[in-house]
């Protein structure tokens, strides 16, 4: 009976959790899976998974500042075994017994030290993380003769959410590990088929000395496209990887890049130091402080990892770059053949819809008279107030953009997120911090992402972190905000709101006054993300409020229609008014129309005030 009740309770709980928008649960139903690459290769393989995989682990700092272990090996090992079963006719594992017969091929896979980075200070409950897995797969025929060695690499980035526990300390890392392991295992399947499938030129009976041009053209940029098979007489094997800041294998002006070289000694004796050489286009290779690095002595079974690091110049000519990594020995011992890395090079510009990739900061003087108060509240102390998942991140990105592209000094920006956005914090910033700093030439921007509520009498209130729908004394009246902004001795004030506007009335009340966003004079401009009541849309794909997403795209240059290198209040207003309604209808099948107050009049000098000066401007404005 207890089991039956628990089952019923679990079935009832599933839709409840789904309705709360619990991303940690949703993510488990949308992770990557191994692809179907066709019929199995007609071979029996002995899969020798090195202990470096099964015991692989690392550590990270959780949201409460504590060191946490992160076991990686079991998930990677399970995924590689599953990939082998999908790839070969039969798979024999160490210690297994069965009638699979004598193996035709032995595959040995070893894992280099995994790299896991997490930045818990980026956002209260959503931290950017990156997991990189690097492995080497060695193929040997039934007689023990080497067939080849293939490098495998997987790098996954994701914003990790805190577990929904009372302390909210640990991050949900399993889905990220699952995706990274799947990508690594998929590469293993592809490499094994190219090398061993009889339908390819590379067969077990006649292994290729190098990868054919056709195979090279099918490999993604940044993966070694040729000469992946090492020289047979060399005890060393290595893998070269090109890494750029945004992991798109496109080298852009001002970007920091790394060429990582992982070297393994597979021989029975220690190897004396060898020199790693990096060569490439002269304009790019000149940016590396060193193009030769020594490995030092590598013990048998040991490995060494080296990195060539450079920051690219802002001005670059578009081209296809080819880097070559080679090893040289001063003692005459055999070394592997060189490896080639390919990447596209293009000037810095707006070429991605990812607004979290902050554009290059504007060159020139800072605007020391201008100020920003950026407020973002994703969750509230009272849990009955609905969460707005990306509000805190939105506020952070607005602050980042106005510093990078608007020339605001860091000390001229006040960022209040979640627990730091109490009503006293907001009042202190508006009544004490701002008035003491401004001049008559100042532009003040106040950005608020979160929620507001309208009372039955028509009064509008912003909801701070410690706000309560049952007590107006714990809300922040919009009229108080307007009065504080009107009193500022500034040339222009811009108030931006992106969030949900609630009705705070009884269930039977048929009429509630609409929210009022107008001030007492024309000095304060209001840019509101939506009309009337309801929720300003948020996108789990974009990880931003829809309005703020297009606000950021406008600030980085897409709103600059006259291409004069300046984005004004008027241009941003026109841009979001064009983009947001179309995106809301096409993507969400809903309506969302931004508003501007006071109503625009022509001419209006206030709309000509400059917000940002992007260093590069996109050539067209034809993005969705």
C-alpha cells in the first residue's frame, strides 16, 4: 500500500514540477544522445579502457565556497562502452566471458587530465561553466601491429543552476558531464569507422599512412585534419588543439587564443626532452611570445601539456589560417609527424547572436559624468512572488555593455542583484549615491529587471527583493522613484523596465487601473518592455528577457541605422519597437509591445542623447 501511494504521489508530482519551470528537471529530457551512424562494423573489438578514464575526477568550488569532488570517469566510461557496442559487431571488455571470439582489433583509450572551470561569482544561481575532455584512442590489430592513433576532444559550455535545496550550495553538473561524454564518444565512433570500416579506404589490412583529402574536408575546424597517425617507431604521441575564447574556432581581432599540446610517452623507457615548435601565418605567429617550448623528461606512461598563448591584434585580414605543431629531438630519437590546425580569421565584428559575448571595449576617453543604476531580481524572499529567471543576469549584462561600449567608469556603475536589491539599497542609490555625483551634463540610466505591481487604486510599485504583496510599506512606489529621478541635476535621465506587471486586487475585482509610467516633466524618459499587465517574455534559449536581449543587441551597434558609430536613445527605442513584437509573435506566439513615455514628438533632442559608441558596426540589420 505504501508503495502504491508513493507511486501515485510521484505521478502527481511530475506535472507540478514541470509547471514550476524547474530547468534542472527539464534539462534531463533534452540532452545529447549518441547518433545512429549506420550498420555495425563487422569486427570484434577488445575495448581496453585505461584507468585514467575510470578514475578520472576533478574538483570545483560550489556556491557556498566549499570544495566539491567531481567524479567524471564512470560517465565517460559508460558512454564509450555504449559507443563501442553501436559501432562494432561485438565488443569484449576486460574480465568479460562470452562467445564473441578472438578480437580482430584492440582499442586502448586513455584520458588526459579533465579541465573543469566554473565561475560562481557571475550570477547568484546560474554560473558559467566549461568542461573539456581530451582522450587518445589507439587501434591495434590481432597481431599487435599498430593501426593508428586518434585524438578525441570534447568541450562543453553551460550555465549551471544551483540545486533546489534549502542551502542552494551545489550546482547541477551531471547534465553537462553527460553532454561532454556524448560528444567524446561520438568522435570515437566516427574515428573508428573511418579507420576500420571496409567501405572506407582505410581498412584493417592496409592502414593509411595519412588521412585522405576527402576525410580531411569532413572534419570540423580546429580538429586535427591530417597526419593524425603517429610515426610507428616513436614512443611519443601527441595531440594539438586550437582554443579561442568563445570556442567557435574563429579567430577574431583582440581575442586571446591558445594552442594546447598534450604529449604522452607510450614507450617502455623515459624520453629525453623534446622541443615543441609552433609555425603559422607570420602576422599571427608574431603575436606569440614563444614559438618553441621544451617538454622536459617524460617518464614512461607519463604525459606533458604545454600551451602557446597569444592575444590577436584588433586589425586582422580575413583569411584561412593554418598552424603547424611539430616535435623535434636533440638526441635523434623518432618523433611523431607534425599536426595541422585550421581556423578562419576575421576582423572583430558583430557576427553572433550571443549577446553574452561582450564586444570589444570602445577606444577613447571615458564618460566620467554619466552613471548607471542597474537592478535585477530573479527571485524574492517571499516565495509566492513568481521568479524571473534571467533578471539578475540581464542587469549584469546591461552594466557590462554600458561600461564596455558606453565608456562608463566602473565606479560610475551600481549593480544591485537579488539579495543586494533590498528597498533600503535602492533608496540609498537613488537618494544618496546618485545626487552626490552628478553634473548638469550627466546622463543617468536606471535599469530595473524584475516585477512590479499595480494596486486597486492605480498606484504602481516596484517589488524589491524583500517586497511583499501584502504590505505596500515593503514595496517601492513608482511615484517615489519618479520624484527622485526628477530631482537629479542631470541633463537626461532614462528609466528602463523589463519584467512582469501584476494586479494586486481581490479575485472578484473587475477593474484595476492600468500602470502609469509617466513622470512630471520631459527630463525622464521611460522605456518599458511591455504594454499593460502581464509578463514580459523570457527565453530559455537566449537566457535573457526578450526585451533586454534586443536592448543589448541594439546597444552593441545593431540599432545604429545611420552608421555614424553612435547609438542614441531614439535609435534603441526604434530598434526594440521593431524587433520585440516580431520575435514575440514568431517565437512565442504571443504579443509584446514596448512603450516609450512621454510620447515621442518631432523634433525631440532628448532622443539624440548617445548611449554607446560601439567599436564596430554590423554591415546590415537583417537579423531576426
